[in-house]
């Protein structure tokens, strides 16, 4: 009975996560092609980053009139710290990251970086200050080196290789037919989700932005890949202001603050231990994730025995 229940439950878990990723990519494309309402003010100055403190002050937002997605969200990510956002699918987590990039303007409240309202600074300077490691990286149909160097076009070959090493992807690259000159993408070498994510991490390491947004991949990765990506993510977020949409237990446990988003509001907030002790929504999410991880481990063991 239990043997049947666990894998089925786990597959359902993966399916929901994949579906969500597809929704996110589509939403991202829609945003990149449209978003005409977001424009620079005439003569808008560039963002000046001192420490990189991010503040959301009573932020409200709706994509469509009549349906408010964020209903007054306030939090601060102090310079160099990490805040994790967790919560059920559809709660508004990815919307927070889109607003920080100013793909949309808030409909109430404000978002600031080191005290500067996002609406008062140039979009170019804003996006130069933020690095994003998305859940699903789209690579260019070009070489691996090109895909990494995109983070900082002026980077030298040695810098590209160092970024790949820190992102734990250099071993993989060297094993490909032409190394860094191997073509990837549609007509080239197909990379797995974990490999693509590490290319995105290398790209971000090269960009070296003061502020980072991570939309973490999920436990659909095998545990070895997960460990490598976790190491790479730890490196990229070291000393940077980091907002992470967290799926990994390790990130959540070590975050300076965790926000549990539900129905467009902050339902709970605190550090891991405080939230567990509370026995509320966070504790329930945590226990469910643990179950899924245990099931994944059981599945891997069963496959290894075959
Ligand atoms: P999460 O990342 O927490 O799963 P999202 O921030 O992606 O949630 O979405 C929050 C809500 O906003 C969902 O109900 C979603 O359907 C809706 N939504 C997301 N993108 C759009 C969009 N481009 N237009 C209209 N509604 C959207
Ligand atoms: Mg999302």
C-alpha cells in the first residue's frame, strides 16, 4: 500500500512543478514582448548601489483589474543577506521577482533599492544590478563560451573558464567534443536542466551583480546534481543580497528570513526554527517536501537495485 502511494504522490509532485515552470516561461515571454506601460522617466538617473538593500513596502499588484495578486507585501532584504520566499503554487512568488526587475509597475506601495524607488531610476541600470538564475534557462544557439560570456561580454577566456569552474560545470564542458567551443541549443548539444542551470550560474558569476534573484529548481533533479547546483548557488550568493524562491530545504534552513506567501499575503515570517515551532503553514509545507525527498531517495534506491 505504502509502496504504491509514495511514487504516485511523488510523480504528482513533479508534474505540478513542471507545469508551473511552463507557465513561468510563457509569462516571461509575454512580459518581454509586451510591457509597454513600463517606461523610464525623462532623464531618469541610474541606480546607485551602495550595499544593495532591497525593500518592498506595502506592495500591491494586479495583472488584471479586479483580481489582486499581491495584497500588501512588506519585507526587507538587508545588504548581503538572503531572504527566502516559499508558498503554494500561484501564491505570487514569481510575481515578486518580476516586480523587482520592473517588468511591471506596482499598483500600490513601492519597491526600493538602497532607498531609490524603482520607478525613478533607469531600467537599464536596474537590470544591470540584478542577476537572475531562473528555474528554466533558455540557452542561445551558440557555443558554451558565448552562453557564459553573455553575463559580461568583455570577459576574457580565462574569466569564462573560472566562472565555469566555480559553477561546477567545467568538468562537463571539457568532456564535450569541442569543449568551450561546443555548440549548444536546438541544433547543437542538448543540455539537461541541471547543466543549463549551471551555465546560468556561471553567467551570473561573471556578471557579478550586487543583487541576485534565484528561482530554484526542484527535487526533480537527482541528488548528485542537486548537491553540485547547491554548491554553485552558495558561491554565487556569497556576499550578495539574495532573494530566493526556495524549493531546496538547505536554502530555506540557512536563510536569514523566510516569508511564507499565501493568497497574496505574507502568511508567516521568521527563521526556519521559529516557523517549524509554530506548526502552521510552513511546518506543513516542510513536512510535505520532506516526504517528497524521502520518496525520491527511495525511488533512486529502487532503481539502483534493478
Ligand atoms: P507562484 O510563482 O507563487 O507560483 P505567480 O507569481 O507566478 O505564482 O502567479 C501568481 C498569480 O498570478 C497566479 O494566480 C497566476 O495565475 C497569476 N499570473 C501570473 N502571471 C500572470 C499574467 N501574466 N497575467 C495574468 N495573471 C498572471
Ligand atoms: Mg513561480
